[in-house]
């Protein structure tokens, strides 16, 4: 559904942000519409003016999480050219999890673990969200290769996928153990593998 007024858009964003926080920590199934309304300080009429259903809200939360992560990732890559951009992004992932005390892990990964096999339409959206993050890494690595900072024989596609898969594993274990060591080990392994392709 589409809200056309500034007030309606602000309410919708407030609902999405509240739902994103709750679903990240508690999961999608354990987060009710009433939970979101209470956290957002909104009423049911406002909710149903903005969303057709809880599924509609879940899709909006996924888009919000994907767009937020993509924006942060792009800002780091712009601010830190070359290899420093990759390192800054990896360090930011670790710092973000430290601040959250390893609760929830990756917002998109947590949602995927819970919902990918239950909702085919959402699974496709989740796939796209992961691809957006991976494609940003791919573009940065391709730019390094074009600049001669990454070996010409390096498979940029495989490297981008490897980094994403390694991080997701570290995020999952970190959230499960409530300990930063698995994520730090995953980050250092990904970084060492990437550096092995420097000329």
C-alpha cells in the first residue's frame, strides 16, 4: 500500500523501524502486529492504512534492512578507496555486532533462516537482498582489479560470494554463541583470502 501524505509516510516509517528492531531480535513469527503497534506508538487504523497485512510489513522491513545496509556499505566504500574500503566495511560489520552484543546476527540472514522455506515470495526478496550486498562487494573488487590492485586472474564473482558466505557463517555463530570470536575469525579469514590475490 502507498501512503501519500508526509504524516502517513512518517507513520509508515515509524512502524517499519519498530518492526525491524523487534523482528531482528525476536524473529518474524514471534513479533505480532500488536507488538509493533505498541513499540511504534501507533494504532491499528494507522497500521492498516499503511499495510495490507503483516506479510506486507515483513516485506517492507526486509527492504528497509537491505537499503540501510546497502547505504552504509556504499558510504564506507566511497570514504575509503581501494583495499581500505573492504577493510573498513569488514571492521564495521564487527563493530555493529559488538554494539548489539551479538543479538540477532545479520538482520537479513536471521530473516532468511526463519522464513526462506516458509514463504516462496519472501525467499525471492531475501535472495535479492543478499545479491545487493554481494554486488556492492563485487563492484568494489572489480574496481580494484581494473586499477591493477587485484590480480587479473582473480575470479571477482567467486571472491564476492566467498566473502559474503564467510561473513554470514561468522554472524550466525557469533549470534548463537553470543561471542565475537567466530565473527572476528571469519573476517580475518576473508581478509587474508582477498589479500592473497593482490599483485
